[in-house]
């Protein structure tokens, strides 16, 4: 029996240093949280796969993290290349990390022009009833992005709140945009042979 390859959808984390991108990556990888004071410094690109089920089919998200190399220009091409989604991360208790999102958005549009963009306000456990970044500010930013943002989430890497829901929603949205590919793979899995369409020649034997 032929093995059907599960779609691998590359998702990248973007945003300022210290907003919690690596903590999001750790939650995605093994559902753990490490305090900043206990964290060992690591440099280098890293990625990890997790499988989600959408429409009773398996969809594999491939999450990438910069490993603290946000400002290293040499990572740009390999990090953004082939990304199907980009998560713009800012810290809800850090206005500066929010106000520079437009630069990271520009990088995504420039180097990963086909990626769907999602907005993640992290560290929701650190803010009180009135967060320093308000919902109206977030909505205003999305309006300025001319509908480029496909989803908005609030998460806490410390408690895990909102993270599973965020990734499940991203998986579903990417599956929707790649549904024809998933349907073809499902047909192949059930024994249907998929062949490229070829134009039939006209009466003169020419392809038009």
C-alpha cells in the first residue's frame, strides 16, 4: 500500500526579542515553560512538527523559531522561504514590542509574500483588567494592515492559555486554503490515480 505524505505547512514566529517567541515554540514542542532566569542561551534556527486533524485528515504544522537571531541578516532567506503562515508576536505588557510590528510585517510581505499573517498578543497572564495594549489599538493596527491579518489571539506561555486554540485555528485556516491539495491526497489514499490534465489534440493533430 502506498504511503500518503502528510502536508507540511511551514509557520514562522516573528517579532521583537523578548516577547516570548521561544516560549511559544517550547509550548508547541513539548508543552513546557522555562522561566527567563532559568533559560539557557541558545542561538540558531530550530523547527518542530506537530500534527493536527482537520476535516478528518492529518495536517502537519512545521513551526520555526529564530533562537534569538532576530537581528542576524543571514537568516532572512532560509527563515522566511516557503512559509505558509507567519505569527506576529508582541507582548501585551510591552507597548514598544507592539509599535514595531509594522516593520516585521514589512519583512513578511517582502520575504514571504504568500504567507498568511496572524497576530499574537503574548503574556496575557502579566496584565490586569486593563492591558497596556488595548483591543482598540490591536483592531486599529489590523485595519491599517488592509486585511492582511487572518486571525488575532491572546496567549500566555506561562499558563498555556490560548496557545492550543491558536495553533488549531491556524491549522484549520491553512487547511482551508490548501484544501484542494488535501482532497487530492485523500483520493490517492483511497486508490484513485491522479494524473495531470493533458489537452487533446485538435483534428490537425496540434495542441492549441
